[in-house]
């Protein structure tokens, strides 16, 4: 047994020595070949535009969106469009039965005619009062003339009385003288008789003149009383004219008011037509159909114009100092790439106490990709500056450190090596990283076969391209 074990060990030893010998001979006869350069694609970095931005989710709000509701009540008589139709401003949407409104128009028309009749009556009354005034004016004028004549007659009667009184005094003197002379025997009795006759005649004349003067005074008084009565009647007639004019003005105002009411009610009759106030797409009819009843202000449908939008976004309060009107915004599509551009048009003056944010509105023109009330992402662009951008697919990680392979000159003038260069990156911008340090414009970076490379791996240029310069 021991002999067999010894023989086996000798055989193993002999084979090992033989193998070493053969290996030694082989190393002396074969040289190790140099590694072949790996063909890769290279891109020359150029100065791009680094964007400082933040993405938020907001709700779209159509600038032109209206709720259509009738201004009168009534049953739906016709529906002229279908849900989802595009309509233009002024186009008929639906009609209501105007039964009640038509009755109101008839009643308003009757009221107008009633007020016109009242106005005509007040006109007739005014003419009547004006006739009474004219009659009173004529009577006053006549009585004024009568008063003047009566006063002239009185004046004449008083003058006659004055003359008769003077004649009476003279007749009394002559009588007294004749009586003395007759009693003295100087004159005959006949002379005294004559003087007595003259005295009595003078007395009778005075009495007659006194009666005539009194009659003249009575005539003046009566005429003046008649004049005052006529003046009072004239004043009453004038007051009645003013009253008639007031009634006529009031009647005219009532006509205008009733006509205005009629116009308003006729306008309500026009409101039985529901028309589109803006261009847009007709929304849901809220299960309303022909024959259903609508009340004033009850929403029948909506019309939405998706051409222009406002995007409502809540921005955290810490970004308030960076917010400003006109700040550019990119509206992102489903693949998170910019679809349209807009800008901030409104910044709320109030802070939402629940989430400590500020509501901003972003205005933009729709390219047809968006619908009202949709949730979309938006990128607020705070600032831009020049810098370097590199595709995300050429950046590798090693122990938490990001790096790229940069083409560097090799040992010969025509050879290249892939140098593993550490970089510091910022935010992702589209499909690229913002590079804060490590590479610079003009460097040529490897863009293919990244997994086949190690630091200082020989490479050869398979294709040379230049990245588009980002403005």
C-alpha cells in the first residue's frame, strides 16, 4: 500500500515538472498582443442653455367657457344642436315656449293703450280749462271797462252834485235877501215868490244829484265786486290749467313707463331663444330634452372654447420672491416634453392657508393637445444661463460619483484613449443633464459602447458629430 502511494506521488511530481517546462517554452516562443482600440462615437460639447426651473401640476381653465341658462322660464320647444357640436357666436342652441311671456306682452300692450286714452282725456281737460280761462279773461277785461265807466259816471255825478249844491247855496242867499227886502217893502211879494221857487228848485236838484251820485257809487261798487269775482274765476281757471297740464304730463310719463315695461317684456319674449354667446363646443345637456321645463338661471349646457387656456398652479410660498408677471412657462405633454409655451399672467395676492401656497395663472394658446379642466404639468423657468448639457445615457456612476468618458490623445499623435472624467451634475433638462463641473465646451465625449470602456481604454473614432448649439 505504501509502495503504491509513493509511485503515485512521483507520477504527479513528474507531470507538474513537465507542465512547467512546457509552459516556460511556450512563453519564450509567444508574445502578448496589444489591446485593439474600441470604435466609438464621439460628440463635441458646445455651449448650451441651462434652465433653472421647477415643475408643478395644475388644472386647465378655458378662458372662454360659459354656462348657458335661460333668462325666462318655459318648456324646451326645440334643441338646434347636439352635444359636442362646434358652434359660433350667435348660433341658436334651443328655443323655449313663450306662452307666459306672450300673455305678458298682450297685457303690457293693453296697459299702453289705457295710458294713451288717459293722456287723451287729460288733453281734452286741458283744452276745456284753457277755454274757461279765456272766457274768464274776456269777462275780466269787460268788467275792468265797466269799472272804468262806472267810476267816470260817479265822477260826473259828484261834479253835478257839487254844482247843484253851489246853486242851492246861491238860491238860499237870494231867498234870504228877497225876503228881507220884501218885508222892508222895497221889493214886491212877487220877487219873494220867485226866489222861493228858485230855492225849492235848487233843493230838488241837489237831492236829485245826491241820488245820482249814490247810484253811481253803488254801480262802481257792484262793478268792482263783479270784477273781483271774475278775477277769482280767472285764477281758478289758471290753477285748473296747471292741474290739467300736470295730469297730462303724468299721463305722458305713464305712457313712457308702460311702453318701457312693454319693451322689457318683449325683450323677455326674445329671451325664449338661447343662443351661443361665444364660439366653442357644446357640452352636456344635463339630461334635458324637448318638453322639459327650465327655470330662469338653470344651467342647460355649457359652451367651451379651448383655443386659449389659463393653467391654475399652486406654487409653494418659499418661491414667492421668484414669481413675477410674464415669467416664462413650458406646458409639458404626456411624455414630459414641452408642448406649448406660456407666461404667468396673474399672481394671487392671497396665500392659501391650508397648504401655504400662492395661486398663479399661466396664459397660453392651445395647440389642440389640451382640454378644459385637465391636469397637466408645467415647468416654471426661473432663470437661464450658458453651460454644458450632456445626454443622460452617456453618464455612468461609480461609487456614487458620476463620470463620462472623454476622448484624450493617446501615446501616438493619431491614437485616442477614453479618459474617465468625474463630473458634477445638476437637474435633468429634457433628456440631458446640466453639467456643473468636470467638462467644458470643446471636449469630445464618448456616446456609444460605454459599458465596454474602462479608464484609459484605447478607442478609435467611428463617427464624429457636433451637438446642436443650444441658444
